[in-house]
C-alpha cells in the first residue's frame, strides 16, 4: 500500500462538485448510508460531502449482511446509499425473496462503484423501483472521477439502448480530464472500440504518493495512470474493460474478464462469477471462470458456454469452469482475484482435469 497525498483544497472542490445535481445531487434534505469502509477512499468522500451539504449520515457499523443493511435503509429513511456491486447483489437477492418486507420509498439513489455492475443487477433493482447510478473513481481521485447520468438525448431511447449506456462507468466529473493510451504508447481514439489504459488529471486527482513513492504512476505532464483498461465513446463516456493486471491476453488478443463476468451473472442460475487468466502453453493465457450458483439452481460448463456464446466468439469463451460456495472478497467487498489465482492456477490443466469439472458443482 502507498499513502495518497490529499490537500484541503482538493477535498473542498471534490465535495462541492460531488453534490451537484448531475453528480450525486446531495442536499440538506438527504440522508446518506455509505456501505463502504471509512478507510476505503474516505468512504468515497461521502462524510466530507455530507458535512459540506448539511446532510444526515447513517454509518452501518459491523453488520453488513443484506438484512441489516435493508433494515437501516428502511428505519432511517435513507435517500442515498453507496457500495460495491457485491453488496447490492446480496441486497437484491433478499428483496427478491421478500419484496414486501422493507419500506424503501425514501431511497432515490444507489451509487455503485468499485467494479462494473452487471445489467441483470440494474434490471433487478428497476423492478423494485430503485435506481442505480454507476460511478468510477480511485483513492487517488479522492475518489470521484466519472459519473454515469443518462444523457438527456437518451431519455426516450429504447430500454436496451438505455441499459447499454447505464452499464458503463460514465463521463468525467467537472474539472476532471480523461484520456487513454494503447499498447503502442499512443492515445486511443474515442471510438468505443479501441482499448487503452485510462489516464486522469484534475484538481482533486493526487499529484504524488507519500514520501515520493510510486512516481512512475504520474506522467511528466501531470496525468495519473490508473491501471484501468477502458474504451471511450464519442460522448467521453468510459467503459471499464478490466484492470490491466486482470486483462487476459490470449494468442495476442485481449479478452475482457469484466464482460465475461457480467454476462455469466446474467444467467438465471449464476449468483456470482469471477474470471481470471490461467497459463496456457499454446495461447499464453486462457480465461477460467469461477462461479457461485444460486440456491436450488443447477448449471454445468456446457450450459454456461452456450449462454456466453450468444455474445462472445468461441475463442473468447472460458476453457475451464470451477464451481464454489463463495468467492473470496477483499476488505472493501470486491472479488479477490489474487486468492483465486493462488487457489486454481497451481492446478495442472489437462484434458482429464477439464472433463472432471464438466459435471457441475464440486
């Protein structure tokens, strides 16, 4: 870990812009519940924003299970909440099981960040009348970098087109600039196809780490290199394809683990899915999927490959599927892919081994 250096000016500007109508739209009439550890990017800056705007704030304490969070949301009449996708996946399962148990009429906004949100999660909360707003940021960006408000020109667009846009990570906040650089070192075009590592700069983007560590993350002209691989569309809206360390390069072609994960979690039998790269003698790397099935549901590798084949080319499909009871998480609730690599990559891959896992859950 490296210490990110903040300034008072940066936090004031970040709080001011985060409260704007096209950002989080926070005012003194709101009550915020951040389901985010205080140590994680200042709880996404929400404590500062709340103090700035005179907003009520509810802190969840150690009980972060779905029922406890839902009870807080209802009892405290929370209007805005925030957390990583895995938190809201568990919340959605509880709502689907007991849709009339909690009164959430006050809740107008669920801010989600930390990783890409599957479309199935958007659709699930929409059915309950709850609105997800996706955002992107890092500790180094204080943390707000981009926010995905639906553009006015898409207000009457078909549902599929709206979901296609809402599942992206959004456009830069005021005062934040973005660009992305490809493998060749050149800046990528904003064509929504070319992938590159995202770079950002702005008044609340860190300019250094404590004691000068990690200087290689900052360019000579003042941009921070994020490690996130993205495409950018003509509106300047980014789509996170992967962390650079998680992107799978198979036979010289990039495969997005995020896209595979999101489509796997759209399968009715899959509760959670994480995709990692495994070594391959012929192609250098191949994707492997680790899945948690919903209670009472069944699906095998062939079922999931068939599901993925509607969106992905055959060479992009995972070579291997593992079925587990739960996917390990970091302290902030993200999937812990390092632990998955340690658990599965050491296992020799052979034809016999692959056949042994084609029967379903271990």
